[in-house]
């Protein structure tokens, strides 16, 4: 059973990368464009505006798998900063402070930094990542 599952590991890495990029982009478009509906629209030249730009641009790069490792590293740090600046001061518990998504994204992006983009990526296509391996 393990060898059967191991065969799909690289493909599932690509699926994970794509699946987490889509809601991540939505958080950015919510900040920048108010879509989907947002309670606030921060100024572009604010920390929240910068976060929105990183979420949209970085999210699209993660989605297509281009410059995946450095982008994932930056986004991992961005989500860690977001958690400690915006969520942790509200409560110690992530379920109460609304920071559980930031924690998950931070660690998933950190994993992708080390694991690579997977075979379904522009990085694999341009030879920056081995197409058949998780690295």
C-alpha cells in the first residue's frame, strides 16, 4: 500500500500547492478589490495593502508553480508575521483569535519551500524542479 501511495506523492504536492493558493489569492483580492465582499478596504500603501499585494501576486505564482521555493519562503514569513501582529494579541488560542488559517498557510508554505512545487508547475516545466520528484 505504501509504495502505491508513494507513487502519487509528487502529484499530490502539486495538488496541495494549487489547492492552498486559491483561497490565499481570495484573501488578497478581498483586501485589494473588496471581492469577495470585504468589511474594509485598506490603503494600498499600508501594511494590510502590502499583505494584499503579496497574497495576490505570491498566490498566483504559487498557483502556477513559478519561483515556487523563494515565493513560498516569503509567504511563510508573511503569514507568521500576520499571525503575531494581527491575531496573537487578540487571544492565545488560534480558534478564538481567527489566526488558524495564517498558521496553516505559514507551515504549508514552509513545507513547500523545502519540498518544491511538484511536477505540475512552471518550475518543473522550465527545469527548475525535477518533474517526477517532490524536490
